[in-house]
């Protein structure tokens, strides 16, 4: 009996690690509870396959643990997926009084967790403590169902006591291991997400950086249908080196932050898809489905508001802008950016504080 339960535990542990890794790392949050409900249902069914046989028709396993994991680490709505799948799957192992009791017991467990979980979450913050309490309550319920099953088949009292004891010990060990496993995977996933975010974000301004620009445009190139015209904008702050030399790099950083905030605010208001800091005082934008009038109105407003800001010693800042519009037939992003750069240099050559527009 003990060796069979250990096998059940090892299978649960292995499948759970794979499933947790997939659902937390690969699946969007909005759909995670659906895939998790289906995935953990399969884990429960596999655990039923490698069960511990108690009598000719009664067996026990750790199929209830995925229920607890779902309502603790995913979404309670997942219980409405796993409960019917596991309940009906019990009949795959025979249709008899035992399977009927287990069928109703599974529904009772699912509904019990759905209604009890909010109260546990409300009053307890520690995740491990939550798990232990929910697991304890669920274990009492599962043991009750197990005892009803054994009594229905006139099992000996010693068999019942032995079965319940082994189940409780194995269940406690499994729940703690599951909790540590999930916490480790979630922690790793969170750190990985943070590292990725930091690597694609400019630490000074909070805007996306040149690495993100390259990643975004590379993905855009892979799209087979770039039917909408694109627009690339390059912006350079005029005489920024003079600000650094005169007032110091710390104040230069302040200027960059203020302009970045202004750029972000206007870009979001005008639904500009991509805006990045790609160099020291150089910024790049990329957008689709915008008319030339809309883009130029947005850029003129941005340039005007920048000029209205009073910096140190009544300093007013200006910027040079290069714009390149493409047709739907000529959407090569590299050409678009190079041409926008040429337009930017034209603005600088012609006296700065202006917008130059090129077409490809």
C-alpha cells in the first residue's frame, strides 16, 4: 500500500512540475484557468490510473490535490472544469457503487472548495498556511468519502484505519511538496519576467529601449501581410550635449525624463504603437494606420509643448524631427528607419527645431 502511494506521489510530482511550468510560463493569464483546469484534470485521471487498491472495487489516490492547487494558485473557476471531468472519468475504472459514491464525492469536493476558499483567502495571507488548512479540510472530506466507500463494501475496521492513516500521511507530504514546487516555479517565472522587462526597458526614462525596438520590428517583418502603410519618426533633442556640459549630466538626465514623460503621454493619447529611446537623446516611433495629417499634428503638438516647458535658468528646449511615410507596397522597416534618419539629419542641417518629411 505504502509503495503504491509513493508511486502515486512521484507521478503527481513529475506531472505537476511539467504542468506548472507550461501554464505559468507559456499561457496568457486571461486563458490560464481554462488550460489549467483541463491540464490538472488529466493529472487527476493519471493519478486514478496508478491508484492504491484497497478492495476489489475501492481504491484511493491523490486525485484531490489538483483541486486544491487550482483554487490556491490559479482561479476558482477552474473547479468548474476539473470537477465534471474527474467525476465522470471515475466511471472509466468501473461502474459500481464505489464509482457512484466517488462521483458524488468529487462534486462535493469541488463545490466545497469553491465556496470555502474565499473565506480562507480573506483571513489568511501565508500561502503555505492556506494550503495546509485547505488540505486538512479537504482531507477530512475525502476520508469521509473513503470511509463510506469502505463501509459500503463491509471492509474490516483495521483496513479502514490503516487506509485513512496512510492516506493522511501521504497527503500531507504531497501537499507540502506541491506547495514548495509551485512557489519555486512561480518565483522563477516572476524573476525571469522581471529580467526580460528590465532588459527591454531604458532604466532612466522607463521607455522601451533599442533592444525592444529591434525585437518588435523583427517580429513585424515576419508577418506575411504588412498591408497597412507604416510611419517611422526619429526625434533628436537639439543641443543636448551643451545642456550636459553646462548644467551637468544629472540635469541632463532630468531633461531626458521630462521629455520621455511628455512623449509617452502624447504617444498613448494618439495610439502610437511603438515609442523608444534608441540613443542618448534620440527617440524613435513606429505606427500604422495613421494619416500624414494625424502624424504631423501629433508631432507639432509634441514639439510645441516641449518648447513651452521652462527648464533651469528659463532654458527652453527644442527638437529636430525626421518622418518617413511608406506606401503599403513598400514596407521595408530598415529602409523606413534609414529614410527617417535622413529626414532627421535634414532638419538638423536646415537649422533644427523643425520637422522634415520623406516618403518611400
